[in-house]
C-alpha cells in the first residue's frame, strides 16, 4: 500500500522530519517561508493530511477549495484559532491539536514574563547593554516583590494550572481564577490553594499579577479592554501567553503610559509578527517573540504528537487530540 501524502507547512525539528519521512510520502518546507492561501489550497487538494502551525491562516476560503484529497488537519500547536473550525466541520475534515506536551514550557514563559515585568528585567538589560549604567544605587529601578503576592488567572486550563503550581508552591503566591467553564476537580483547585472569582472584574480588582489563559476566539477578542484595565491597580502587571487579540493594544498602551497598571509581559501579539508600535516605545513592558513552546524537547514532542494523531486517523482510529 502506498504511504499517505502529507504536507508540512513550516520547518519542524530534524528528528521529527526524519520520522515523517520514514512514515509518509512527505513534502517538507525546507525554506520555512509560510505558504500562501493558494499553496495551502493546493496542499488540501494533493495531500491526505495538512500539518499547519499558528502562522498559517486556514480560513473558510482555504477549507472550501474544491476536489479536496485531505481528510485531516494536524495542527502543530495547542491553540487552533488559525483554523476556521466551523468551516472544517462543515467540510467534514478532522482537526487535531497538540495539548499537554507544551503545558510546562508555556507556563514557564508566563512565569518568566511575570518575573521580568515585576523586576523590570527588560529595562535593566537595556540599561546595561547601552553602557549607560553608572552603578548600583539604593533607589534604582525598583520593581515589585513577587513572593507572597496574588496571581489572578483568567482561564484555569492546563497551562494556567501549571503556572499556578509554580507560582503557589514555588513563590508562595495566592491564586485567584476566573473561568466561564466548569472548574477543574476540587482536589486540583485545593492543591493550588486557588479561589474562584465570580467575575473578571472581581479578579482584576484583587490581583497583583493577571495572567491570561483563555483561547483566542471571537468571544475573547479584546477581553482585556480599557474598562477592564482601569479595574486593575497601579501596581498590577498583565501577562499574556494566550493569544494577542485577547488584549486591546491601544488600551494597554494607554494603561502603561498613564500608570493605570505597573507593567506587562507579552509573548503573543495581535497581528504578529507585527507589534503595535506604541508598545515598542514603552519601558514598562517585557516582549518575547511567541516563545511559549519554544524548547527543543517540547517542539519535538509537539511534532510527535501530530504524528500520533495522523497515524491514528490513517489507521481508521479516532485521533487522541481530535478537536472536530
Ligand atoms: C506554538 C502556541 O508554538 O501551541 C500553541 O498554541 O501558541 C505555540 O506554543 C504555536 O502555536 C505553533 O503552531
């Protein structure tokens, strides 16, 4: 029997690409240049599986291309807001993602941004690199203490729970959370010493650090807006490792400039890789280029997870990480 045809839209870790080559008739993207909409359509017409990333908009237009051969889209990433899920369902396509394997590394980046923002690490590094640092002084670059403070999590899924664990057990932080869904089991919540807030506003008013862990979706578009930023305190920091469009950048810029909040740490941006220019001019913000899952171990595990999903699909079984 001939091997299934698979198209990978971006360059993946070499180990995983080697495994893909063994298992499938695979087309890799050696140049790593994102594919155009026409190329994505062509891939759906010529391959059995398309393996995209967050940088590939798999729109309704792409998904509705005629004469499709593909039956599965194996997304390399836990977030799948790059894919029009309703259109995929309508077209009878299976979509999978890669949960679990990136939980800890993404939570680490959220914690890193929290610490960077609280302790003004980006600003400090710029000072040293610019050779303008004139030496230690008792009042220079004072930030906020992290240990013992209150962390408010919007969303309490896998990554938020992992961050809460590090923050509570490692930094003695008190944990608040807001979720519109059913919370995790009682024992999980109790182990984190976590307290549920009835509204986002309640959480914002009490937290010293607010970290976003909700999916990128039309409902969560600009969830953190001017009104909500004003609910936060002047000593509070906002951390975003979820999706850029969960935060209204214009409002965030104003909040940071006018001191409604103390700082922010962002790993994701609306319209990335473009970054709202106002944010680049601010000192009280830490910016990372979407590094959440960017460790060797995790990216290999993500690739292997995609392989498990498509292998199950081709074997006629339900993939473990089926989204639709
Ligand atoms: C991925 C992410 O690197 O998994 C996610 O949802 O945001 C990142 O960790 C990216 O999505 C790759 O597709």
